[in-house]
């Protein structure tokens, strides 16, 4: 029996490289997820990283200033708010700095967006196991 092998999709990752990053920005309507990111970034913080958390895309768009050396951890489904994660990610110029963090990782629209724009995709369930690295 021969089984075909497949390449991992371009959006699949197992770690986040923080080399050259000054700030981590998370957007999620669930405060507990924002807290997970905050704890992970501050615990694994080998450099002087800043952390900002936003509970809505609208708040992020109103309060966030574009940053050259930031990464963005964006939930796809932002609940009752009108701006979803894909809308928000489309507005960020540096697509290499975007990570979609969602329970909807198996949604074809999300996967297609990530593939088309070379955006990385992280299932929320792997946040505790995800490695933050500096290399």
C-alpha cells in the first residue's frame, strides 16, 4: 500500500519567531485568550517585548498605531463586532507579521485567505504548546 505524502500548507506553523520583534499585538473578543497570550509573551520574554491586547477589531483600528517591528495575533471570529479577523488582517500592510489565531482553522475561507496572503494560521488549542523563539 502506498500513501501519498503532502507538503504542509504554507500557513501551518509550530513556533513564532520573535527575532527583531518589539511588540506583540493580539486581537480577540475572548479576554481569556488575550490573557493566555499576555502570560505566554511575558513568561517567555527574553527580550524587552511590549504586549497590547484588543477585544475588538474596531478598538484595534481606532487605537493602534502601525508598528514596524510588531507581530499581530488575530482571531478570525470577533463575536458581535462588525470587523472580523480577515477584514482586520487585510488592513495590515505587512502580511508576514500576521498570525490568524482561531478555532475556525478548518474553515476554507480562512485557509484560503492565509494561503493567498502568506499569513500564518494557529489553532487556538495549540496556544499553550506553541513555542516562542528568538533565532
